């Protein structure tokens, strides 16, 4: 096959704007390289024609004279070498264009502050946004904080498929070393969900978080700080009555000891779930995912009726921003600290322990107490838990409210024991 048939002298001899030369609209340099004199849009362009897998194909090599004859020949030679190696120049070019577009997209995402596609940050946030609608606000906030503070600063830019178990373990150990062993173990489980999501979407091959099971020391749980001394509890209740903060927070402080629900459930209470006529608060317990009923004592119902004038127009009982959002999880903690009760004395969750311990000492049925605490019951017993012990729990909740009123007054209180 004859090649290099053309010369620079011949090309320069073609008049500007001519669409043919000696009756030809294309000049053949041989070996598949041709110069088209009349191309769409004007000008002259190099083409390389070839056959691959039995099909005739063509690729552009640039416009003349920007692409000189020598440059066009070099490109044609490179294309022939690809064909000899069983690679299609056209397919390779498409791959290069796709890579260039991908790189441009990556740069645009980074310039706009968005994570790179298929990076840990991208996959983790995609997983988070997909899961968020099914979570409580507190769980969403806590999980997002884990991602933004403990993972993304170190792993965020890396392709998730390239991250190895030691990389993740280093992040978990940072959390553990600040004394948050429970959080570190929880974070490993969160990463397990992220990697399972990545695997399901073809972004990772295996769950590296599973490789780290047992790599961290187990968290040794301990009870939330709580009060079991009647005199100390009475003093706390009097201090709450004297709280000088906002009226809504004051009501929240006074109600939490009387209903002893989980703090997140308490602060996210919604008016639509509360029936002041039947004296019941019904909602889905966060731990058990079952219907839960909180009988409302006379004292609780009275306080809620008073609070309605303040927040009843919004969705949340303890609502901020026109009732659109519930109190933050730190608000009650901060209020207790303002009263002089640090977390080593009492925590919001500790009111559950206080009530459970003191009611048991009064002789109330421990099964009724557990049901009121919305503890999960196993087996057949758990099937009937929706309204289990409800009559007894109504009496118990009223008795508890009356008992704490007595403690608050400073009287010598004889506990009301269950019959």
C-alpha cells in the first residue's frame, strides 16, 4: 500500500476556498489518510478511513492547515498501530472523550463544593439522603455529625472502591481515643450500611466495615445519671418551679419527670398525638417501633392545656420557629445545668431510671413499669403490648404525679402503693 502521496507543495498550491483540486474533492495520502476539501461548515479536514471487525469506519484527525500534513501522518500511523493491536481507534477516542467529560464534571463539582462522583463523600451523602426520611430528627442529626466530623474530612475525596479497612479503622480509632468507645462502635455499624449501599450500586466490591468487627474494644454501658433520693428529687422539682428561662422550656422541665418517655420522643411530641379529653398521648416508640400509650395524669393534662396557648398553633408541643421544629436535644440539658444539675447528677434520660426505681420500690408491678417505659418485650408476650396493663398504668401515672407533688411541697410523703 503506497503512502505519503501528498506533499506540502501540493497542499499550498490549492487556492484558498477551493472545494476541489484537479477535479477531486478529496486528496489521498495513502494508508487510509485523506484530506477533504469540501467539508460541512467550510475548510479542509483530515480523515482516517479504516476497517475494523469487518466494518468500515472513519475518524477525524483535525483541520488543515492547523493540523499539518506531518501531524496528520503521525496520527494516522498511531491509529494503524492501534488497529494492529486489535484496538478500535474510534472506540478509544470515545473513551477518551468520556474521560475528559468526566474530569470536567469532577472539576465543576469540586469548584461548586460538591463531592467527587463515587468518592466516599458522594456515596455516603447519597446513602444518608436516602435513609433520612425514615429516621427521627435526632438520629439524622447524629448520623450527619458522624459523617461530617469523623469520616469525610479524612476519607471524603477518596474513591470509595479504593478505601481499605486500615483507612477506616484509623478514623474509628480517632473517635475511640477521645473516649467515645460507644460512638466508635456505632460508627463502624454506620459504615457497614454505607458500604452495603455502595456494593448494591456497583461502587464497591466488599464491605470493609465487616473486616473491622472486633477491632475496637466493646463499649461497657452504664446507666444514665439519675436521682433516687426522694429529698433530692423534691429539691430538683422545686428548682424547676423556680426556673427563670422561657415558659416552654420550664413546662418541658416540669413534664419530663412525670411522663418519663425517652428524651427524643418527649421533645418531638406532636399535638396531633395528644388527646386531652381521653388523657392519652399515643405515638410510635422509637426503639420498639410499636404503638405506645402514655396515660396523662391530671397534673400533666393541666400543664399541656396551659402550653397550648403558646405552641398549640404549631406541629410540635415543644416547638420552635413557629412550631415547625422541636426543641434541640441540648436545650433541656442546658436548662438543668443552669439550675445547678450537671450531667453527673441527672440527665434527661435519667428521669426514666428515677421513676422506674422508685415506682418499683413502692410496689408497682414491674411489668407495668416496663410497659410504660416502652421496653421491648419478646415472644408472645410482646404481641399484646399495645395496651398492656393500661388501667394499671393510668393509676400508676396519677399516683406518681401525686407523689412528686408531695415531694415538691417538702411534706413527709408516704408513697401510694399499688393495690
